[in-house]
């Protein structure tokens, strides 16, 4: 009797095990044949794109009894910070960039002088009206951090600028053509531009086009801005921006020009080489001659080449 019961038990366990294997295999086959579809409503698009670049360049030299000649010592230091925050959602876009730069050069014979100084903030809101065109509002603020001087041959330095002297505030309404993320043309027939000179000595001399003794001046005119960035190679990028302004109230044929160019080449992960070339022309900005007297407006040019530490975030 016990043997019969044992045989029945073994047969029951075998049948139960086979049923379990069949059920598990069926569930596996059913799961593998199903495709998981993501609900579009559960996907949150990325509306902000943020980041920046920090660059620090340092050069030093020292000479002692050097037959070829030269300054006994020289030191240069320059730093640059670029920050950006771009917003895009449906028909709305909001582009923000901030460029900060400062550089000094110190030599035995000339002492310490400023080599670079920049504050440049741009904020542009646009509403998509179709075919890459946006109705846009643009705000721009430009100034510098520290005092700047001209050095005539007489030996006495002449103050030419300082913080908020000058400063340029621009508010513009217009159309923005953006066929892609790398190219933009902004056109405005009506733009307000304020020239600010907060320094008493510069404002009393009527520097940068303000009336003598006044701290600011309003200009109304047309404005155009072209921006372009390109990936030259796997390690090199190029960025440029050209701003043009025509003052309706005074000599509209004399365009104010501001053009910046930056070529950055990545040498290693934390070493970067950069070349920047800036050009500016403003009929209201007078030059300082070698004898210290005031001259007429001229095309201003600034070029900086450096290699040093770079960090992208």
C-alpha cells in the first residue's frame, strides 16, 4: 500500500512541475512579445539649455644681463568668462548671454596697464511667427570694470574710461531671422540707445557724445545685429557678432560699429588657446593724440592671443 501511495505522489509532483514550467514559459513568451510604448504626455521636454566657458591665461618673463635687450621682467594675466542660458518652449524663445573679461600687463619700463576689460550682457526674447522669423525684443548692456588710460608721449596718463563711463544700454524691437541655432539676423527700425557717463571729469568734457556736464544721452535710430557660430573642426570653434546702429537724430549716415570675434582651440581637456579680435567705431568717441590733445574718431582695434587653463561647464 505504501508503495502504491509513493508512486501516486511521484506522478502528482511530476505533473505539477510540468504544469508550472509550461505556465512560466507562457508568461515569458507573452512578455517578450509585448512592446512598451511611452506616453507622449509623460515626456517633459527640456526647455532650458545652460552652460559656459572659463578661461585663464598667464605669461611671465624675466631677463638679467640679456645682451639682446628687453624689459627686466614682464607679467600678463587675462581671464574670460562666458555664460549662457537659452529657453525654448513651443513658440517662445529667450536667449541670454553674459561675457566678462579682464586682463593686465605689467612690465619694468611701462608699469601696469590694462589689456582687456569687458562687461557685455545680451537678452533677447522672441515669438515664432513662422518660417524661422520671430517678433523679438532685444536688451543689451555694455561697460567695463576699471579705469582705462591713454599714454601720450608726454608721460602723463590721461583718463579715458571707468566703470559706467561709458556704459551703453540698448532696447530694441524688431524681427529676428533664425534658420538654425548657429545663425541669427536681428533687424529693428526703432531702437533706443542710452550713453551713460557717470564720471564727473569725463562728463564735463562731453566724452562719448554726451552734452558737457550731462551724465547720459538718449539716441533713437535703426539697429541690426548678426551672430554666427561654427564648429571649425573637432577641437576648434568660432563665434562672431556684428552690431550696427544709425542715430536718426544726428548724422544717421555715420554708422556705429561693434564687432567681436573669438576663435577657441581645445589643446587638451583643460588647456585652451584663444584668439579674440574686436573692432569698434563710434563717431562720438574721440581719440587721444601722442601729445595728449584730442583727435577725431577712428576705427578702434583690439587683438588678444593667449593659451592657458580652460573649463567648460
